[in-house]
């Protein structure tokens, strides 16, 4: 357990925040810092074919230790952390034997992590929690996943009595900005299927996710002196407020759950002359997803008609699709993961992801890739936490999937 904690803490202290506005791979140079650390560590524990390509995709192999044919499987996690919150100077805090009460993250700023607001904390009473100090995110998304994969490979190497086929592992950059699978070489990876270790609560097993699009709304105004603005000024920020009000008011993240889709306004930058709105559009159902995009465009078109000029522009691009369509023909890969959890006394929580993973894009690139829990909660912010025991359980699941895949191939 202590080795797992030490490994996780080492990873999260490396700033790997990605940048949505940089088209390069990776989008930030600092992602290389963790990639190079991992290259050395993977070689040190005994993995083979360790490669780091020019786009910061890291792959390695654990060879088969059986004399019969076993499907090659893979495990994948991402190196970067969210651009939505600071990942610089992360100071992990260790809380042993969590008592179920409030956790004071930062005395000076009075930042408290409380189960009265974050009820999931109570799932981990009595366990060792790792939190932030309240000034940064933690980075369990997805450095918990990296920790689990590396730890599982090390365990299998040190326990050759556990029989397994060939295993490929992959660590990707820029997942948080939607590009994690864009340059992933599925043919080079060479697995029949894989699992992303990128979920949340213990037991999560997911093979459905949102269909996703990103949208930018650019609104043009006209600036003149406010004292002489009658009939001349066009305030783009006021038009932006009309656009926002034109979308269904209850179809937003904080008002939806389960399979319900939404429009999420993620940022606003504006002044009189120009305002930009950044949105993400999500729905599990493809028909509803397509209708959402039509509705979004119609709000802009109606505003332009009302204004008598094309002052509102929309740029919209699909990001990824629901992987369920790609997974259902090979549901045995989900069944193996489910069985692996049950054998460890974990109750599988099979549900749809209200988001996406590298696995959604990889599934459409020919690598079916369900998602497994990594153990963290409250991702992308100051209240992020993970249980050390959850990281250990996810590590055990990886080991058990490798074992079961070989057993079923006999």
C-alpha cells in the first residue's frame, strides 16, 4: 500500500496540465516530464518494447508467460491533467483512517472537504484518503490510472505464477482536451481490446458514453462612445445573453443526470465589440445529439434574423461518439472485467459515462475499450480526492483481468 501511495504522489507532483488552445502534440511541453519518468520506471520494473514517440504516446509490453495462444489485451491511461484548474505545485495530503468527518484542506484559506456536501467521502470511511491542499487539483484523473497499471505490471512480473498472455500498456497525452486518441497508433499497439483506467468510484465499469461536440459562438458588436450611442452601439455581450437565454434553461449539467443530455457553457470572454462563448454539447442518444446541434444553430439563426444582420457566428465540431455501438458486438470483454471485479468482492457498477474517455475514440478506431474505475472523486478541482485502498483495488482488477483472459483462452 505504501509503495502505491508513494508512486501516486510522485506522479501527481509533476505538472502535466494540457492546453485546449494549442494544436501541437502534446499541447504542453511539461507532459514530457512525466512521460520520461515513466519510460525509466517501466524499463526498471522489467517491461519490454518501451517506446515514446514524437507525439508523447508511451507504449510498453509485458510478454506472455504461457505456451498457448491468449488474446493480446491492453490497459490505457492519460498523462495530462485538466486545463480547468491549476496543476502547478500540487501538494498531496495524506489522511489515514478517515473518520467520516470534515477534512481541513487549507487552514489559512479555510478550505474544507466535507461529506455534508460530498457524500461519496463516506464510502471510504476508515481508509487512507489522498487530497489536495485546496489550492490545486490533485490529478487522480488520471494519475491514479497510471499508478494502477504500472503497479499491476510490476506485480505480474514479480509473481510469475500468475499466468497471463501478452499485455500492452499505453499512456496518452491530451485526453483532457479531447485529443488523447487522435494520434494513437492502434496497429502499433497491437491489442485485440483494451481498458481505460479512467473512471471514478470503486466498481464503475462503463461501455457507454456521451456523443460530444464542442461549439464556439462568436458575437460581433460595434463600439462607440456611450454618450453618443443611441442607434449606433451594438453591445455583443447583451446579444450573448440573449443567445444563452435562447437555449433550454433546464438542459444544463446541474439539472440533468443519467442519460439526459445538456448544453454546457464553459467560458465567456467579452466586451462591447466582441464576445465569445464556449459550449460543449452532450447526449447519449445519437438522434437527440444531432437535434441538439440543430437547436443550437437555430438559436443563432433566429438571433441574426431578429437583428437583421449576421452578427452571431457558430463554429461546431464533433469530438467523440458513444462507444456502446462498438462494444456491444464484443461484450465478452465487459463480462471479463465484471467477473474480475466480482472475484475480488467488488460490486460492479455498470452505467453510462456522463463524459468521455480515450476509450470512446479508440473504440471507433478499431480498439474496443471499456472504462474501469480508477478510484478518484471530484475531478478537475480543489476538492479532488482518492482512496489509497481504491487504487489498490483497481490494481488488483487489472491483475485479475490479465489472469482471467488467459484462463478463458485455454
